[in-house]
C-alpha cells in the first residue's frame, strides 16, 4: 500500500512539472474574421504595439530567422490595415523591455512606450505539393503559437496555437499582410501562399479580439474639419450722391460743346428747363438734359448763378 501511495505521489509531481502547451485551435468562429474587422472601418483611438520576429522552430536542425522575419512583417502590415494600432518593429522582446524600462524613468519619449507585444513561434511550415502522394496529401500547413503580452505589467493576455491547412485555391483569403516578403517569393500563387496568408489573417483576428479596451490610448489622426461654408459677402458699395439739379433762369440760353463762348452752339433751352449738373468748370456747367443729352451751359443763366444784390438794377440778359 505504501509503494502504491509513493507511485501516485511521484506521478502527480511529474505531471505538475510538465510544460503546458497552449490549446490548438482552428480559425475561431466566436471572434470576428479579419475581413469583418476591415469592414468595420475603425476610426477610434489606437494602441501602440510591437511585433517581434517569429521564432521558427519548424526546422529540426536550426531556426530559420528569415521565415520568422517574413511572418512578423506580414502581421505588422495586417494589423496596420485594421487602423487600430501604431505598429513598431522590434527584433526581440528584450528590445521592447529595454525601451519600457527607459520610458518608466522618463529618459525617453513616451511615444516609444509599448502597450502590447506580439510574439510568435512557427511550429509547422510544410509546403504541400499537389499530386505528389506524400503524407501531406498535397495540402500546405502552417502552425504558429501567437502570444499577446502587456509589457508594462508583464501579463500574458493570450497565447494560442493556430493550425492552418490549405487544401484548395477556391477559397479566397484576400491579400492580408501586403506583398509577399522576399523569403516567401517562391511560394507565390501556391497553396503555401494561401496557408501563410490565412495564418496572418487568423493571427490578426486573435490580436484584435484580445486587445484590452484601455490599450487604445493614442488619439487617431483625423482629417481636418473643413471650415463652415459661408456665403461670400460682396463689398458694400456706397452709391454716388444724387446729382444736383439746376433750372434755366433766362428766357433762353445756348447749349455749347465746351465750357466757353468760343465753343460751338449745339442747341438752346428755355426758362424753367431742369438740368442735372454733371461737372462744374469755373463759370460753366456741364449738364444733362431730360433726353440724356450732355452739353455745357453758362452758370449765370441757371439757378446755380449767385443771387443778384437788391441794389443791383434789373438787366435783361442776352443768350450766351
């Protein structure tokens, strides 16, 4: 009985010390797809994020940093396209932690602080060859473990294994992740490209779903508001003062072409005729008659002439 109790205790200790693998998940149906996220056309505040290169553990001999860089680069493009993040590139989590430490002491610009850190491990990266008859059956596989962390508190917000399988070209996944990085150029227009893009879409969907609301702290840059349209106001034009009016005081007076007796007579007007004064030149008035005709007339022959003194004898003037 004692031996059996010892065996149970030993097994419990061993299982308690074993590493816990994150749950393997296919694309989730409980969160928004990447396509649905893009359709939301988000315009709110953003979160500062760093995406470090993925560690490629799919090769048995050594890590393939080029593949990890390619996956990280595509995920940055996909997250930027959601309009939810200010995304920065970092080589490793140590780079992020170093910046955070300096930021907490106030020795760097607060804009370099990071709200979220995205890390990834590539566990499976198998390009399928249709019709080859191998164990993959022609399908392409990518399995990644994506971890989202708050570097300020060191709290792991989520870690999830995503296993993606691409078997046919009929299902379009768009162009998530932008153009293919150089390391993936050989997979262009193959099932492996589809598997890579599906992985990026599902990773971005996971990050958006698990981002805490209080991480969105950066004000979104919006287009400047157009000033309110106003009806243009025409400058106020002061109308000219009304023309002075004079009347012919003599029985008859000549109308001339210019201000003087030497100018040609072009007509005459009788006493009481109303004249609009256009111009004054010494003793002569340029006037406009009722029919619109303009001419010059002697000022003394009109009501504009100075009134005669009472001591002056009355004289009958002659037409001028």
